């Protein structure tokens, strides 16, 4: 493992000139405080990030701030899927599924093929289960038809064939397996690349900056007071329009504008477990639990992701966590289709929980529609919450269109309407990940050991063509070519890249969201100390 002394000798490194370099926090705070913006987006989850990206593309002056890290809460606590939503066919939401499929394929084929990968799903049909083979066979055929058969034709498969692809599949009382296709991603990496796209388009962004109050002019909200959580520095931002995109905290910020604001949303907690795999998985399992709910067993980042739960949550969003009850429920539900040897508790490396933002009202959260809720306060602050990861681009465009159409046109007319924006503008690093992986392996560093195949694959599928800049760092500073942990593909060059090019400020920013060390259970005290030392070298 790389020594702490060696890493301390590595200076703050700018990116390759083609990539530019980020301003310091002090410079960003000063810029935010001095300039006046058309739009201030409060909340750095994917909804706020996507809106900032599209608004900046349109030519608006955009600022984006978040009290924590970008995608630090629910946006990095999803099931990691880009999907049409098979269960929505149960409620007859055919148009919604078709729209979701359109967005899914746009992201995975054109916008971010370097960050998404196709995944085959097996939907097991057990004797006595909530659905029969004929119904599910018809369902996956209709599902694939709504995707224009872009992922093949949904069909039924024999239990023996399915067990070859998923050795841990429970075959007792298994009658058939329905097959369909969707896509998978690393949600934190997708969010960070979208932040980068927003900045490339002109947005100014700052994480770990908490809103302490709202600025008003003649009764209208015209900015926010902020505090840098890392330094304690207080500053403010002026804007013609403020967008509240704080997710589970949306009503908290609404009450800053109007102490009597009625609740606009309700929250549903979704918990997940990450486990070491006991065998290779060539497909994912989507197992019906009841008429409406499905539990997933997903091969993800060389691990196995299990979940999710769905229950009403009424506590402080900052306190959401995985409970013993959640762990038991997830393992018990997974046991419907996964063998016991894969579900041993000592295989669990990590657990996480996020909060779905749903429209307010009664009813079972499992049946609630994943709609985007938009409200306008008496001071003109617009609040937006909800939606789902698959449609993040569509939500950003929809919110921007609403901003364009506000009475009085607070944003003015001097910007490109959303209807004129590129329909499938790719995220930074767009490339064929297999080609990037091949180049990384073939080119390799001139001196020293050749890059490991798993590291090349990891860089290609998490950074796309930007992986070449990271490889360049490793070539120029051989100590950065070493692995952060021998059991993970990440190298120290990624930590430096996260510090200098991806707004990483804390060890958790690096280990939980810019790399996979935490989810693998490898973020040891020693590694955390080394990462903090690298971060402290930032200039």
C-alpha cells in the first residue's frame, strides 16, 4: 500500500490543459458573492443538478449550492437503475413506461454510454407466487415492445438455463423465468459528471454550503444567505429567481419563505444492502414480493446489491439510516429467489438508505406515482421535488420550461428556450468504454508495472475518455498508479483527480461517492487518514 509519506510529497495537480482546472473554494465563494445570477439552484441532488445543467446550456447565469456533497443524500442512495419501470404496467401506466424507456435509452446510448451498461433481468415465477408465468411472459413482452425491442424481445426461459447464468438462483418450486432488459449505473458518478457538464456550460457550483436564510427585495425572494460548512465563512448570493430543489428538505426551505407553508410532499424510505458475491452473476433478479412490489438482486460494482424497502418516513431526513428491521426484511425477501449461502450476514460490506420524495396525500407509498411536484411560494421562490433517476434529463428540461413560463417572466427573454436546446447533449467523457479500456491496457505507463485489467475497466466505465487524464497523472507520478486498497480497482490518481477536478472536500466525498471503497467495505481508518492527507494538499 502507498505510504503516507510518499503521498504527502504529491503536489496539488491541475488537470491536463484540455480539461481546465477548478477554482478554489475561496475563489468560488467570492465569485458567488460578487456576481448576480439569473437562477440560484439550492440543492445538489440530481434534480437540481439537471436543472442547473439545462439552465446553463440556455445561456442563463446559474449558481448551484448544496449543504452537503453533490448527490450526497438520496441521489447516491438509489437502486442504481435506469429503467422503464416494469411494475408500472400493473397500474396501466403504459405511456409512462414508454416515456421512461425513451429516456433510459437516450442516456445509455447517446448521453452517457460510458456511465451506463445494459443489464439482463430474470423475473422468477415460483409455484404459489403472486403472478403466473403466462402473465409475466406477456408482461415482459409488452415491456420490451414499449422499448421498441431495443433490448431484445421479452420472453420466458427455463429454470435450468437461468441457473447457469445465476448460480445462486433458488430453483425449488421454480416454474419459469421471464426475461427483459434495462440498464444500470453508478448514480454518484452519473451525478458528478452532470455537475461537470453544468460547469462546462458556465454554472458556478459549491458544495458543503448551507443556506441559513433567504434574501428578499420588496417581498420577493432574490437570493440566499449561506455558510461554508468547512470554513465557517458566511456569504450571500443574489439571483433573479431562486429554485428550491432540496429533495427531502424541500418543505424546510419553503418554511424559510413562508413559516405557515403546508406540507407539499411525503417521504418513503428505501434501504439497500451491498454484499460480496459468492459466484459470478450474468444477470440480475427482479423477484415479485406481492402484487405491486419487486425486490432486486443486482450484480453491481463486482458486488451484489439487494433491496429495496418502501415505507413511510416522518423523521429528520438527515437521520435516515438502515435499521436491523430493514436488514432482516431485505434478506428475507431476497431469500425468495436467492440461495442462503449468498445471504450470510458476514458477506454484507455496506448498507445505505435514501428517501423517495412523493406527492403529499394518503395511500400506500409503494403504489404512489413518482411525480415531480412544483409549488410557488408567496415570495416567488419555486420549489420542485420528486421524479426518478431515469428521467433526470427530462425533469431538468421540464423545470426549465416552467421557469420560462412564469408570470412576469422573472428570467427575462435573453436566453435560449428549452425547446431549442440540443436533445441528447452527451455528458463529459462520452466514449465507448470498451475502446477506452483497450487503450488504457495497450498504452500503459512507460516505466513501471502495466495497469491492471480491473483498474482499466473501472476507469473506462466511471470516467469515459477522462480516464486518459487520470492515467496521465499516474504515468507522471508513479506513486499515484498504486491501488488505494489491494482488493479494489481504484488507484491514488483518482483521489487526486477527485480533489482537483471533482469538488471532493472530505474523505467521505472521495471514498463513498467518487470511488467505491466504502461500498466495498474497504474504507479503513488508515486509508481515510491517507485520503485526508491528500485532500489537505489542495491549493
